[in-house]
C-alpha cells in the first residue's frame, strides 16, 4: 500500500503506475496554496504572518503558502517587508537552531534549480545569503527566499516547492487572484489577508 503526498500531476503518474500493478494507493492531491493580500490588508502584518507560516519546518509542510498574490502597487514594498520578517525570524545565521535543514541534498539542489530558473526568467531574488554559501550548504539549510515578480512560466510556479521559497506575483484587479486560482488545480489551502468583508466573501 502506497501513501503519496504531492502535486496533482505527479499524483496522476503514481496512480497510473499503481493501477498497472494493482497496488492500493492513497493520494493527497492538491494545487499550489495561494496567499492573497487584498488591497485592504495591512501588508506588514500580512508579511509577518506569511513569513511565519511559510518558514515553519523551512517550508517543508504540505499546507505552506506556495505563492503570494499582491496588489501590483504594493509588490516591492510587500516583498521587502516579507524578507525583513523572514530574516528577523530565521534567516541571517545558518547556525540558528530554530531554522531547520532541507531533507536531502537532492531536494536542496532542486530548490537551487527553481531559484536559478526564476532568476533566468527575470525574477528579482531576495535572500539573506546565496544557497551555495558553504556555511548554509554544509548544514543543508536553504536561505529563506522571496522571488519577486514571479510569472506562470517559471518552474517554481508549476512544481511543488516544499521549501523556503515564496514567489510573489502582482495583480491589478481584484478579480485577477480569483481567476488565477480557479484556472489551476484546487489548492489544499488558501490564505486571505484584508479587512474588506465583501472582498473576503467574494474570494
């Protein structure tokens, strides 16, 4: 009997393989979990709370926020505040025992590749240190990373992250975040920040 937690695409492949071999399988499937920052939100408070939720177990939880959707006018301000909160909580010293390691060298390399792909495709990367820094890599601690200006074509927006990377995307119209989420696999979790009850109810 197999138990699998992961993305819908990978889950389908597992299910197909299990079916060919008549293997019982349990699937927990879901799309990427968004954090939506409404125009009415206190972006500093939202950044603090998202930093905490994202970096719990260095992002290696199944309901960690996978990306943030932020009003375009506040994109850079939010990203800087988020990175500031990440650094204050966990991210300036690899010897911090409150910040955990990535599960394996292979997974660490996969996270490096996601950041490299986003950089190549035009994202701005905010990190306390480069992931190749020997002090961080020796302990397999991946520096908390904000990927500013993420786009749907980036691998980090298509694959399961399961690590301390948070892509941040801007939106202009309140309908955009809803449309974006609905156009993709149903997420395991959705986080909304704001004080506008009508906007919350619409989401």
